[in-house]
């Protein structure tokens, strides 16, 4: 559930506000049926903005508790009065698995990213997007890779509905059943019904290709609730 509201929060940068939320998702994908919580924070300042999120999965397989923890933190540094900003970012995490009496742990390779982002917002902040072109270093896999990211938001129906999301495409070598793949795609569009300024419910659909240990294209929907502080 990564950086879902980043573009919306980027629009808040113009107004000098602070925003954070917590989301709870129940995964309806095949053989998933577990909970994920996401904490997101966006804070602007005179130099740019800081954004981070933390994902935690609960009860995957026979794990009794947190089965995966993952976080990303990013800093944008404004380039004058232009819509461009320098972007630096770190990703990383770890997890555990259990099936009967067998179990173990795994790591999510550290990633460092850097590049340029461009943001656009409508004059009334009803819609907007951010595009990022990034160099990517994946520890133990690629000293020099790349990532392209798009983030968007659209508020409509008198702000009762919000369509937000992101899409990532990057270079990463993986092997599935002896077959090598070179690229990964991940998108997570969300649709929210805003009950009030603080509470919303809705759904997310994870669209991925060669991501998270799953070969090929996969669709993983959720049902979700969100509280914005």
C-alpha cells in the first residue's frame, strides 16, 4: 500500500499543511486473506517535503503476528519556483514465514533511489499527478538500475469520492521456476468514499507483474478503511 496519497499530499504542500493517515486492508487475493496496515505521513517545509510509509502484514500462512514489515522514506528538495524537485529515497524491510513446523525469515533488499520529480495540480486541487525518473541501487542485485513512478489523485462528487494511486516500473532481475525476468511492474489504484474529513472506506487493487515472489501478472483486491489525522 505504498505512497497512495503522495500526489494529494504534494498539493497540500502549497497550503503549508501536514497530513498523515492509517489504513487497514483485508486482502482478498488468491491464497492471501490477511490484514495489512499502512501508516503514511507527509510533511512540507520551506525546502521541500518529507514522505514516508510503513506497511505491516499480519498472519500470513501460519505466522501468529506480524509476518512482514516494510518502509519507504523519501525527501523532495524544491528547485527554485519550478514544478521540479530533486528526489532521494530509501526502501527496505524484512519478513518471516511459517508452514506447520517449518519456518524462516527473509530480507527485502535495501534500495537507494535518486532523481527528479515533476508535479502538477489543478488550481482547485481537485486533481493532480507527480512523475518521477529515478536511479535505483538494489543491494546485492543491481548497482545501477532505474525506476519510473507515477502518482495521481482525483477528488470528485463534491469531494465524497477520491481516486488515488501510483504505478512503478523498474529494472530488477528475478528467477521464477528457472525462468529469468528483467523488469517489475506494480500499481495500486484506490477508490475511497469519504464519510467525513477523517474517515473513509473503500478498496485497493494491486496490479503487479513479477513482483513479491509471484511470476507474471497478478490482480489482488482489498477492502479497506482509512483514518486521516
